[in-house]
């Protein structure tokens, strides 16, 4: 049984029965919604063989795989450039020079407030860029500006005493940022960084509006093919789980990196040093002995 704390009281028998009733009712409502959706799909013939047969054709499979590859290509480029731009703008916002700080702030606030689709269309139409270039540039400008604020807030959240101690040891500002502040801030920033990368992954679907042959564009071509008479719903039922799976895989990777970082010897040493002698690590585990 969960122990009571200052913020939580152990529920009594009546409260537990009420929570059980809430859980049963919620499950029944969700099951009813799922059953109703399945009924609509079956009643309109969305699971008939004739509507799913085109997915057996090699040409359609290659079209989907090519679109998926283009989506991953655009996401990889946008993620790398967004992280680089975010780090550069964050460094500008943390600069001691007022002019650099104001310029970086203006860039961040402008591109963070600008809709992604407007930037993509402007680069594609006004600058006459290729679809891939326009998509990656638009995603980079927006997500890089958001990540800049994530990086800046993560560095600012590190305890001020560590910065002062590093300067007292004679370290320059670049060394303080590289060796003291950024390594600690990354652990706190990682969930927000991954969340923003998931947004960038989903926003690659905007590429179909500028004729970039990504995954959603491939699904649109299949759904609009009159020779196969393939409606939109089967295409959505194929494409949506793949998008969801990619986002879940990215979230799982972030969790794996976070667990690996949390159980590293350096992280454990820092946690014990901050907590004091005789402290336990998160989860009640004793710290591991440092390797010689």
C-alpha cells in the first residue's frame, strides 16, 4: 500500500470503491466509442477485400516506402539543423554583449510566432526553392527558435552556485558553459527537446502542400486513384499507425537515453555529492562504487 505523504493521503475503502466505479465507467464509455467506430467502419464496407487489395501491389508499396523515406529524410535534416540553430540562438541570448543578445531575441521571437506553413510557402513561392529545401528550412526556422528557448531555460535552471564556483576556479565562460552548465542542463532539457522533435516529425506532413513527395503525399495519391476506387479511410488506417509508431519510437529513444544518463557513474557521483553523505539515488538504490 502506498504510504501517506504531505501531499497524498492513502484512500480509504469508500474512496477505493468510488475510484473503481469511475474506472469501470470510463472503460465502458471508451469501449462503447470504439465499438461504435468499428460498427461505422464495417457498415460502410471499409474492411472489404476490394478496398484493401491495392496495398498488395508492388507499385503502391514502393510508393509508400518512397514517401516514408522522404519523410525520414526531411525529418533528419530538420532535426539536425534545428538543434544547431537552437544552440546558436541560445548562445546569442545568453551572450554578455547586449547587441548580440537583442538580435538573437528578435530572431527567436519572430520565427517562433510565425506559422510554419507561412514560412514554408514563402520560401517555396517567393524564394523559388525546391520542395525539400523549403520544407526543411521552414521546419528549421520554427523548431530552432523554440529549441533556443528550451536550451536557454535549461541552462538558466542550473544552480547559480555552480556557475560562480566554476568562475572562481578560473574557468572562462566558454569552459563553464561546455563543461559545467550544458551537461547538467541537457538532462533536464531532454524531454522538451524530444517533444519538439516529435512536432517536427509530424510537421513534415505539411510537405504535401508544396508537392514534396513525403508519406502523406503518397497516401493522397493512392486515395485519389480512381482506377483502384480506394477511399481515404483505408489509407489513413495504414499511414496513421506508422506516424504514431515513429513518434513512440522517438519517445522511447529519449527515455532510454535518459535512463542511461541517470545510471552513469558521473551522474550518480553528482547526485550523491549534491545530496550529502549517506544519500540514496532516485528509486532508493545505493550509489555504485566508483571505478578505479
